[in-house]
C-alpha cells in the first residue's frame, strides 16, 4: 500500500520555517519521495511509519495522510507530466520479512 502525506505548513517566521524543514527532512529520512510540492509518498506494509511521523509534527499547519492500495495508486492518471522513474517508487522493491 502507499502512504501519502499532504501538508500545508506556514513559513512566516524563522521558527515556522525551521519546523517546516525539520518535518520535510523527517519525511525524506523515512523514505518518502516527493510527488508534488508538499505531497510525499512512500510504499509501506503497515502504518508504523505514520506513527513515527506523529512524533515529529510541527505545532501549526495542516498535515493529512491517505493510505491507498498499490492498484489504486498505479491507476492514477497523469494529465500533464509523467510518473517518477525513481527506483524507490517501484512496488517490486518492497521486501517483507
């Protein structure tokens, strides 16, 4: 399944910009890749990643998650542009131990 994180964080003050950078870096460290600006996705087998992200949430803003199956994600239509060819974005890369 895919975990999609969508966020809108304020960047009006230096402290808010720092919180934004910390959260974005946490997403990248957890293996998320950017689909669009402020929309990141990751292949996962459970929701433990989401639980780890909860510990790194900033104090303000809007952050939402959505879980979709790989079939639903792969049926996405690209009206303009093309899907990322990043190897981290391939479902056959997942190994369940």
